C-alpha cells in the first residue's frame, strides 16, 4: 500500500488481452464510467443504509498475516501523521462495484466485483476496535458510530449487514458472528484469525499509549480512501474481475477458472449451477489444502488431473486456467452444454475427493485398496483413476474388475519404488493410459499397458532389494517402507488363522545400527565402514518394531537384538531371527534381503517377463552366452564368466549406475576367497548363494541392455 496526496477524479476501464491471454485495464475503449475517490466513511454510506453482495465467481477471504501486518502498519503510520488541520490521505487501491438495484424499498445494493479482501479487513478492524471499547461506558457513543458503519440498523436478516463475505469455507457465518458479538463457528475460514490479529494489534497500541480510540476511528473512516469504480450494467463484471489483480493476493488458477465459468454461463443459470455444483466442488476440494509434492491447491490439482484425463496430457501448473478455457471454447459452443460440463466436473470432483481422502469412499473394499495406494502417493495416477471411476459409474467396468485394477496399480507403484525408478516418468505415463484400456476387461488390459511402461523386472526388483537404499527419514518414504514390511508380515502369517500387529505405531529398526560403537566395529572387522555404507539402509537390514522396542534395541550387540527379535510378536521378526544366524554382516544382510525379495515377488508378481531361470540347488556345468559355450565349475564361476563377457559389451559405469557397485571394486574385497579379479582391473564379489548369482547375472544383462534369453545355464 502506498501513501500519497491528491485525488483521482475519472477512470476508464476497457478490455484488452496481453500475450498470455489475460485481460488488462485500458483507457478510452468503453467510454466513461462513474469513478471517484471515496473515503471509507462514504463507502459505508456515512452511517446510512447500503448493502454489498458478492458475485458467484468471488473467491473466499484469502488475506493472511503479511497483508494484515501491512494494513495495520499503514494505519498506524497515517495515525502518527494525522492532524485536524491537514488530515493525510492514504489510497488503498480500488473498489469495483455494479449497481444491483434496491432492497427493502430504498436501500441501494451493489455487487462487489473487486475489493472484497480489503473491505472485509477494514470492517474487521472496526469490529475489533468496537469490541475492545464496548465495556467502557464513556465510549458508548463511539461504539454506536462503529455499529452504524457495519450494520444497517433498521433491517433484518442478511440486509442487516452492510457487507456480506462469500459463503465459502464459512466466511459469511464467521463474519456475521463477529459483528453480532458471538463466537464464530468451527470452519476453515480465515476471518476469525484476521479478527484476532487485528484486535491484538489494536489492543497492543492502546496499552502502549500509541493510539486513542476516537482518533483511530477518524483515521480509518476519513483518511483511508479507495478509487470507487461503478461499472455500467453493460459491462461483463467477470471479465473485469479477471483483469484486476492489484492489491492483495494474486488470483490462483482455480480463481480464474471460477471466473471463466461465470463468464460462460447465462445469467439465468448462474445461480443454479454455482449453488448446485461449483460451490459443492469448492467445498469438497479446498484450494487452501495442498496435494502431494506439487503443492498445488486441491481444486487446482483436480482441474489439472481432470484435464489430463480428458486430453491425455498433463499441463504445466501455471497453465491450468488457459487449458481449461481453450478446451471449453473448442468443445462447448453453447451455454447449456457448458453448464452440463460443470455438472460433470462436480461428479468427477466427488471421485477426486475419494482419492485424496479414501475414508470418503463408501465401498469398504475399494476404500481399503485406495488407502494403500494413498501411501504410495498415487497422485500421478489420478487421471487414470478418474477415468476408471467414470467407467465404474457407467457400468462399463465391473466392480471386481475395478478392484483388480487397484491391485495392478499397487503392483506397479510398489515395484517401481523398490527399484528406485524416478516418479517424473509417471506424469507422462498415466494421462495416456486410458487409450489402451478396454473398460470391459480393465484389469487385463491395464496389465498389458503397464508392462510396457518401464515396468521393473523380477531381476531388477531382486537386485534393488539387495543394493538400493530404501530408508529415508521423509514421512512418505517411511510410510511406503512400513507398508511393504507389514504386507510381508501378513503374508508370512498365512495359514495361521490370523496375523499379529504391533500394539503401537510402527517404526523402522536398523539391525546393523546407524551409528556404530566400537563394539560393532570390532564385531564387523576391517570392512565395517564398507559394510555400513553399502548395506545400512537396504531392506535386508530393516524391520518393523514399536518405538519402545526401537529405543531398547538401539546400538545393542547383534546377539542381544537377535534374542529379543526371536521372541517378537511379528512373524517377520520371530521366524527369521529365531533360527541360527552366525554373524550379522553383509552376507547375512544379503541373505535376508533375498528372502524378503522372494516375498515381494510373490505378493506383487511380475505382469510379464522372461528372466533367466535355473534350478539353483543343482550344479551348473556350462553357460551359453550369445551362442558361445562356456564350461563352468560352480555358481561363482557362472557369475564370473558372465561378468567378463558382459563387460566386453558394456562398461563398469553401467553396472554402477544400476545399483551394482557393491559387487565390483578397484581393490580386493577383505576376504580373498570372495574376490575374483576381472580382466578390466576390477574385482567381483562372489560370496553369493546360487539364487543371488542368478539375480546378479540378470541385473548385469539388464544394465548392458542384453536380452535375458541370450544367457542360458545348464545344470546337472
């Protein structure tokens, strides 16, 4: 807000478009409209009756502490400059209104096109001042003056209030309660917070003797001024609203879409469409709530994903309004068709609300599976899930098929997360997915489609379990990790008639501790640092316990941890640690990782691949690699010979990039029996089981881009 002297006596508004398609203010294209500089006292009709109502496209009260602080600082500065002989003028920006006829006989009503934020805040400031002095009988006259600014004393109902904010998020109910001296209802409105801040500031000024209430009222009512612009009835107020973005918070993409909807609807249908559909969309998907990593408001995120479902492309976050407008202009030539599109938006918003809050899904089976997908951060899959919900509602997709699709999506997302695949790919993969789906065979065709979209093979999953760090303190990562381990625990409990659960929230326990004391370092030997760096956060070293157990296990020696976990209630702990384990080192962590990988591949099986297979309990005798026959004597020899030949066609960097660095080193591994020198100067780690050799071979082929069928292993 800027201070200044002088008056604006005329202003003209016209319509034009900038390079981004937004409306701008211009001079001289539409002729003159009534425009003048008014003091706040005149805005509120100097104590007489006036009523400001809001068009449907107005957003909620959106000012926050930064704007409140700016306003109070400006008011205090004007107060300090005030003198009766030369009262300062402080311009706050514009109020744009349109005459909306008379109410109750003679009272003029106006539609408030722009200026809601500052006018509500000024009203709350006056309300706060009134409430602070109400108990002081000597200031009863000032209380009455303030009431005449805020209320139409001779009116009832909504007409009693000179200004009524929007109904969104409970703004109107909160505002009315405050003006009536009542406690605001529980709601998401920012109005009570604004009132509390303003009251606190004024109280601080009074207690510090910075202001005198009567003079503060004069400053607010007579020194604060606005450019008061009254539009002609021929002006399209929603277009003017879109062009105005001066003081206060910028319009969001959702604000602009709301405005465009008002522009496209015929006046006779606006009330019904906004009441029955758009208002319910905004209530279901509050823009103040953010979605996932995008940090978009819920309504903007919904519109973006809805457009992606319709068009097959996920647009830039800053272009949601523009793409919505472009599509509407191309697809809906008349107002009736566009009104039906808003009704469709309402229907899909209901589905989107269930994706964000699965507890709102009435079907308990669907709800349960959505909750699991929610842990996996399924926002990227939202365009496809909206499509799927639509087909379910239309009866084209059976309920059981819908449920199967949710399982297929879980399979895809879990395997990609375990494999460390980047999530940005999904933003391109999911919007186009519906084109390949037969809604009458949704799950079967979904499997086929996802199998071609960077779907991790069994070998990739197994290798990632052994080598990729899957622990991170971020809550989203921990939730995924807990879901995977809990699901494995439930599978291991099959056939027992039930499964155990923790009696408190699950935490992640590192068997090999995150901080090694001297005892652990001695226990691990010379390679303690290498082992910790490579295996600390891999799945084989992690398990589920309560926080109480986590604290008690902490840095305890392995024997202590093993004995305690052997008696743990969860099968995933009791069964593994209840068997003899000689030493907890890299070999033991890999062995448990292999076991967990087996469970993962059973729970979330491959949707289509042909990995190398061999009976691992038999003895290998030869390897066929791309037509070459290579005699071998052991499973270690299989890995060695495969590595030698694959490295002739690829680089060691490709292996390292694919998470195989723990198997290759420039220096011999601590135990020479586990280190075999390769012809390229590296050493390969071969203290591996037969199953681990098969996994390593598959991963080497995958890293080099060699088809799995090019390697065959013959056994006795």
